[in-house]
C-alpha cells in the first residue's frame, strides 16, 4: 500500500476499502498530513472528471461518502491545537429552498480543512444567518440555491449583513445549478463555486485573501 494507492482508491470511489487503506498507511508509519494530501489529490481528480462529464452527480455524492470514511480513520491522527481559534464557515440553503445535497457535500469536503463548520440547514432565513455570523464571528457564508425562484434570497442575505454592519467582515460564496459567477456577483456574492470541490478551493482562497 502506498500514498498513490490512497489517491487511486479516492479517484475510483472505493468506499469499501478506503478506510482500510488509510489505516494500513498509518500503521506503516506514513505521516497523517501526507495521507491527507493524497486524499486531496484524489479529490482534485474527481473534480476534474466531474467537470469533464466523466463523472456525474452520483459519483460526486459517492466521493463525499468515500472521503468521509477515510477521514473517520484519519482525523484522530491529525495534529490540531485545540487552543487555536479556527476560521468559522456558516453554510446554509437559502430561504424557500429545501435541497441539501450540494450543501452537505460541501460540508463533507471541508471536514479536513481545519475549519469550524456551522450548518444552518435548509430553508434558512437571512435573520438566522446574520445572528449566527454575529455570534460566531464567521468569516465566510456559503449559500446553496437550487431553485431559480429563490435566487433573490442571496441579495436578501447580502443586504441583511450590510444593515447589521457585518458585511465588510464576511465573504459570501454561493453555489447551485441556476448560478454562475456573473449572476452571483450581481446578487451581491463575492464568489461562486460550480460544485462542492471547487467550492472548497474558493473558500480556502477567500480565507487567504
């Protein structure tokens, strides 16, 4: 078993064996961070295949479950300073929308990023998002929107954060089938992720910016 095998099992969505493979690498003395990098490399290739239509939504969902199984084994071995304040990310599906596959996939992909994820669920009103951002000091709000008729809720959240005096301190990233970067910006968002994997990359960039 090698780190390349970890990446390959991630790419092949080998959910039945990924946990065992991670354990074998740990037992062999591999650094947990190196294993995490191998998983991330595999996820990047899954994202590439999704974007090129080699993989579809079913494969992306399975990728989320596969990485979840891998992280269940790996996370206890990852060094973390409990005293360190983690960046907090608020994740929600906008008011009027009861879809959560994309939101849940994003959360799964963010699990290994050293971030604190606050999941506000589906059909989430702007008031709850504002309250959570204020109380948690969140740096990013990630909004999922799958219904065209609920797109305006992105603008509602943007305006509510402005009225609360919080908008300058938080970035909004959005995702969902009706959206693209141009529309996201028109609605008041700072960024757009076409899928969960790209969303993770862009959230990391927002936090570094």
